[in-house]
């Protein structure tokens, strides 16, 4: 600028740059995330509050449950169908027949004795003269005991012994004047005897049959005769144990020595009344050798109970092989489902 010249004002216009699409998208995404988070929080709070109030109406609304009592008459056939010795009336069937299944919370159906006309509650259970408790190592064996009218089945076996309290609780649940307990394992007998002393009294007498195996327990049940005295039954059931050879077939989980026999891990072991009779690598061969050594040709009945690791076709093939070897014997196969033991076999 030269001297004497007036200063000049320069005007500069600055044009702002528009935000990029990426920045705009990021801005709206953040806002949308915030809005959705707040809405979700409100939804969660809504469900939490309404869940509490609906399940605890007395907290807010003070409403009491509404109970409706419905009475009516059903055909006698719907109540008495299937009745007979050893059968109880099916309350659930009666409710379904009434058409009120979805609305019923509790039901009481009167029991009318068709001979005496006496009315009783369905919840009443008459005290029986005799009852049974048995320890079972497998579901299949439990079903067999149920078929033999055992009232209470206690899961247990070689590695899962029930406690004294377990056995005492089972005895208490049997509504009978005389209860026979089958421990079916020598490791359980002591607990059964203690439970017997805990539960025996004026209204209930408990007898512990010293069955050392499932096979002996089944033999004891079959020896029971309801027309003789409990004391005679107890004696007969214990006597029946002496007529049974209880065989168990398992496998070795490690190298060991049993009764001066060198055992290799994985070998099959054939025990008869707890005594090692045969062992080897092939299951079928071990069983046939063991049966031969115990003199199976002396017995008229052979029962086979196959375990969890055996399929029924394999058990049937074993039956056929035994039948060929001992044609005079009556042989039956049952699903035992017991763990650890491929087979339980009884000779009678």
C-alpha cells in the first residue's frame, strides 16, 4: 500500500463443507441405538412388573383365588371299570370322563364298596397284611420286582448303596402290617437291619431277608405264600436263598489278582456266589466255561438278566447256546438294565 492511499477492505466468503454420508449414517445409527435401548429397557421393566403382579395378585389387587365346586353323577362303569383284586380306582379317568380336566386343581372321588355300600375317600388306603421293599440295580429288574408286587423299589447296587434313611423311608411308605425287605446285596444288609429296628413297632413288623443278590431276592419273593404266617414266610424266604446259584459276569477295570488268578484289565470275570470261577477275553466263552464248571446240568431252571452293555439279540444268542448245551433246562431271558455287570444268571 502506498503512502496516502486509503485502506481497502477485502471481503472473503467462506463456504461450509457438507458432512459426508458416512458421518450422517454414524450419527443416526448412534441415535437409533440409544432410542432402541431405552425402549427395550421399558419393555423389560414392563414384563418384570407385570410378572410379579400377575403371580402375586394379593400384592396389588387383593384378589383371592376363585374356587368352584362341581358335583354330579357319573356312570358307574366309568368308576368301577377295571376293578378287582389288586386294582385301585383311577381318579384321573373319572376327571377326564367329567369333561373338567382343564379346570380341575384337585379332585376327590368317593369310593363306594359295591358289597357293603360303605363310602370312603379315594385318598384313603387300606392297610395291607403284607408288603415288600426291594433294592434294585437296574430299571429292568425294577420292573420285574413290580410285576412280583413289590411295593417300594430303592435304586442301589454294588457302587450305589442306599442309606439307612433311604430304606427306612421306603418301609414307612408301605402301608402294611408286615413288611419284608430284600437288600439284594451283602453291603446293604446292615443298613436294612438298622432301618428295620427304626421302623418296627406295634403297627408294623419288619423282616429283613438276607438276600445277597438280585437272583436271591427274586427267589425269596417267589417263595412267599400269603396264607401262612409272617414268621413262616420269613423262614421260607430265607430257605429259598440256599437253592439258588447266583452268577454275575463283569469285566476287570485294571490288572489284579483274585484268588490266586492273574487278571488282565478288560477280561471278563464269571463269579458264582461271589467265587471267581472263570475269566478270559471272550465273553461267550467265559460264560460257557463258568456254567460248565458249576455243574449247570444239575439245574432245571436258568434265568438270564442282561445288563446295560448287552443288546437283546446278543442275550438271545447266549440263550440258544446254553439251551444246546443244557437241553433239559428251562431258560428265560429278561432285560435287567443293570450297570457294571453284563449278565446276572440264576441256576435253580
